[in-house]
C-alpha cells in the first residue's frame, strides 16, 4: 500500500471511531428551544401536589396555583396570610378594586393594595364603606358601627357609600323618610334642629328611628305641630286638623300654648278674660302692658 493510501485509510478509521462515540443525530435549533422552554416551565409551575404563590414579590406578576393549576376567575384562601384573594380571568390577583362574586348569594367585595379582602370599615373613593366582618360583603342601608363611640349610619343602597347631611331614604317601608346625618362622622341625628332646606326651618327627628316627624306630636308633656309636607315646626298661630281649629304655638320653643284667640273680644266671648301668662291662649299680642295679664278690664 502506497503512502497516500495508508494515510487515507487512517483518516477514515478515525472518523469511524468518532461517529461511534458521538451519534450523528444532532439537536437542532427547534429542539433546543423546546428543551429550554420545558426547563423554564418546570421551574415556574408547581408540581401537581404543590399549591401556593409564584412570583410572590411582584403584586402584578404573582399568581396562585392550586395543585399545580393556576387559579383563574375564582376566590381563594391563603393560609399563610389568613386572607381571601381573587384571581381574575388571566390569573392576575385583584388589588385596589371591587369585585362582584356569586358566593354567599352574590356580593360586592373589595380588595386592598395587598390583594387582601377588606372587612369592616374602609375609607376609599372619598367616602366611607362597610364590609361584613365574616363574608366581606359590602353592607348597605342602615347599619350600626362601633366607631365614634357607636352610631347609626346609612350606606347608599346602590353605591354603598356613607351618607352625610340631609338624606331621603326609601329602600323599604320601615325606613322611608328624611334623615339627618352628621357632616363629619355620618352619625344619625335625633331631636330638634335647624336645617336650611325649604328656606330654613326647625324640624324634629324621632328619638328612636331618627326619621323626620310630621303632624301633631307630644313630647315632654307638651304638644308640637309639624307641617305634614315639609316637617317644619309650627310657631305662632297654626291650624291643627286633629283639633279642628287654630292654636297658638310658642314663637321660640314651638310648644302648644292652647287655643288661639284672635283678640281680646274673642277672649271675653269665650269667658276667659283676663288671661294670665300660664293659661292656654295667652300671648304677648293680647297683653298690651306686658305685665303677664292679657285682656284686663
């Protein structure tokens, strides 16, 4: 065998040895990308027997997995934080938003910046709201809360926002009427007060229900009369349908001072002259010298 021939044979043998040690089937670019993706997927998704957070440090990127399956369009409970959360359709965790859920018969709930379901009182959107301490459901209507020493407040039946000032409520028969709520705390007012509506008027809010009163009312041993349309407290001469006549109500306190006499002649015709200050029907207009005795002589 000539020298060139021996060299050729030697080269062929070396190539055969290399092909034996390293198979000729190579991993192409497509297979390489698939392998990398599979390895990344295995690192990002929990195994089928694992649940918990992924990317937990980023509130926008984190996701929750139940037994290896990403939570979507559902509420879930995290034992670690002892809080309820909501996963949107894309798996993102709701935060700083209100969500309607079908649980507990359907309810609006709210999630704070950390994604925790809010319970109790919450100030947001320039107002106060209240959420059930057990279910997290947004509460509406008349509610009693413990803040400010305990108070009755009203949360709008549509928005759930706490009411302030004069408020007409009509969500059910028992509560239909006008109420007054403190401009700062929202606490329901009870008693007599001056309001600016209808050109300004004195009104009374029931001592128990807080609802504005109308018509003839008796309180602390005296009668008062409140307009049947506006609730305005009567002062001076006022016709009282219940008594079928005109009566006098103190111009300051609004207390009934008995029958109304147009003048002293009417007092004399009724056989009531003279009238003393403490007697029904007495008023300053009948007492010319303001000595406490009207229609003398």
